[in-house]
C-alpha cells in the first residue's frame, strides 16, 4: 500500500519554501542543516527543539498541520482526510492574512466607536 502522507520533515521543507528567506537560512534559524532533510536523514525524527524554533520564529505555521499533516479544523471536527493537500500550508497562510486584515478592520472600528462615544458624552453634557 502506498504511503499518501508526507512526513514531518517534508512539511518543514514546504514551510521553508514558503518563507521570504532562503531554505539554508530557514534551517539555520530552526537549528538544523539542510542535510537533515535529504536522503536517509530525511526519515529520522525531527527534534523537539526544531519544532519549538519553527513555531516561535514562524508563528503563522499551523502547528496541527506541521505535526500531523491535518489542519486544526480536521482535528476539531474529528474528520481526517486520507490525502494531504499539497497546498495546505499555503491555504493556512492565506487564511491567516485574511484574519489579520479582519482584526485590523475590527480594531479600527473599536477606535471609531470609542471616539463616537466620547463625542456623544460631550453632546449630552455627560463628560466629567
């Protein structure tokens, strides 16, 4: 039976390829070398320090996906797909960007509402 799942080191390489830095620099930041992701070394486990360095230095990476190949939604719903999407990481990054834009809009709305609240207090003579 063919293994349809990537291993964690394959996913780390996918993350490295999506970064605005070189893969060599990415591997240096996570405390490893590119040799750990080639040949027989690719089949060895990823050390926990590298995982900590990835999620610390690249917080946009979906930890669920990195560790298992499944996104967080799949974990929460209990649905696990048989085939991992090759662009799963990219979709998560796009979702993060959309969330960041929404957060920025909401934060601006909060600022505007606070300003409106102060204006209304002044108009109603409720300002202390």
